[in-house]
């Protein structure tokens, strides 16, 4: 008999399988929303008005011009992170189904009661999904009074595991025939971006206005890997026949206002040009992923002891627009997100920072999260940031990064 502890260990191992697959995808395409800037991540995901000039391209290009007079060239190399959300334990339940079905196939004369046990397990995963996201960022910032420049690259991956159970497999007679037609789908996308943020500032008597733009090149790789429900594996997910590639240009825009008294506001627009991408058609199944504009309004307060910020996403971001050809309809709004976040950063010492945050999804598709993290900057040259996010035992993530200032 499998113990509770053994089941948990097995579940953790299974949850790492898609995470490893996603990480491999990033490595293969890097030179993943989806923001894994570890400082921002620890502060609930805020950044549209509170990011620094090095991480500005990932939040608001205008902030590339927000630097101090003693700031010079800075390098972000690298920032990495991952989120995993398996709200219904689908990964564990599909693996349990494989065990139950293997046991069923080993019976010499199975009954309808035996077949019903298989059906009960299939019903447990019917229509459920799990989602894994991962990302990495690189940036080189060159602040300048004429125009501040930040050359950046980022990649993020979004993988969705979806159980598609057919009605035929819910009939005991068909189970006894051992001819299942149900499938496990892995819909994935890896978006790689290469661009440059250009920003300037305009000083007022009591404040400064920042404005910027980030033209960027995007490579979007979609993945549609389908396996039989009884053979749930990821061995061949990265085969070329399951993938398609598209390239295009996009742009981010931003503006920010920072008063000398410490408070400020900002507005950022990401992926202003909307694009849709179709996966390969595999076994009659096709997915459509969408990169659409998102707009974030932000406010902050800063002094020598802390930075506090609030970000509100003004519209929903859409991921998988739809999946056609499956036996069960996929809810196209299930992975929509519209985040609002609060974050704070304390400076007890010049070389040490404490961060915390709170994030909520206004679409109610994900649970609220708390975040926390640490930052170390010995000698103000090498910077290390570590952060984590927790919603519950089935929905969590982590991020880390190293930065260098010269």
C-alpha cells in the first residue's frame, strides 16, 4: 500500500516533470505574465512604477531613465523563476490512473465492477488542468542624460496539462475491451524576446517625468504534445513535429511621474501589437495562443528606509484562446489573468533588503498569493535577490537573480 508520505514524494516528482520540460525549452531558445524579476516577484509582482533602471524593460521602459547620478552601467545576468499550479492534483491523479489501469489490464477475467474503478479514476481527472510557467531575463543598462539605453532579452514558457476524457471510456464494456481513446494534452508556448528600451526624463520644479519605448523582436514557439491517457509521459514533447515557430515585432510603452516628496505614478503598456499563434494539428487537436496588450496603472512611495508600491492591471491578459478537436470543451477564460498587487521593500542596511507582497487575481481564476524575499548587495557591486510565492501547497513559485553594477 502506498503511504501518504510516499504519495506526496511521488506527486512532487511528477510536478517537476513538466517544470523540467519547460526549463529545457527556455534553455534551447534563450540567447518567461510571466515576470520573474526576483525583486519584483518578492514584492507581489509590482514594478510599473517601482522597478529600477536595470529591470525597467520587464515592467515599464520609461524607468530606464530613472537612475541616480552615481549609477553607471549595470548587468542583470541572469534572472530565473518558475510557478506551478495544479489545483485539482491532475498530475498525481493521471499517474494514479496509470497504476490502476495497469493493474486492471493484468486481471485474467475483469468484471464490470473492476472496470468501474477505472472509470471512477477517469472521472476524477475529466476536464481538469495544471499550469506551469517559467521565465528568464537578461539585461544591460547604460544610463545617459541624452537617452538611457537598456538592451534586454527574456524568455517565458507557459505549459498547460489538460485531461480529455471521452464518453466511450466511461462505459464499463469499453474499458473491458482495453481500447481507450482518452488523451492527456500538453499545450505549451515559449516566447523569446530581444529588444532595447530607450528612455528620457524631463525635470519639473518639484518632480520628474520619465517616458520610454521598447521595440522588440519576438519568437513564439507553440507546442502541442498529445499522449494516450494511460501512457502519461513527456519523453517526446520537444519533437519538431509537435512544434511550430513564428516571428514578429512588438513594442512596449511607458510613462512615469515621480514627485520630489517621494510619491509617484506610472502607466505601462506591454505587447501593444496583438498576435495569435496556432499550434500544429495533432490527432485532430489544435490550440491557439494569444499575446495581447496589457495595461498596468501603478503608484509608489519611496524614502531612504523603504519603497512601497501598488500595481493594478487594467485589462485581462489572455493565454490559450481556445483548444479545438477535443472531446471536452476547454474554457478559454480559465487561464485569463488580471492581477493587482501590493509590495514593500525595506532597507535596514545599505547592503541588505527585506521584501514582501500580496497579489490577487481579479478574474478569480487563481488564488491570492503572498510573496517574500531577500536582497544582498555587498560592496554595492554584486547583487543577489531571492524570492518565493505561496498561494497553497498546490500553487507556488520561486525566483532568483544576480546583478552587477559598475
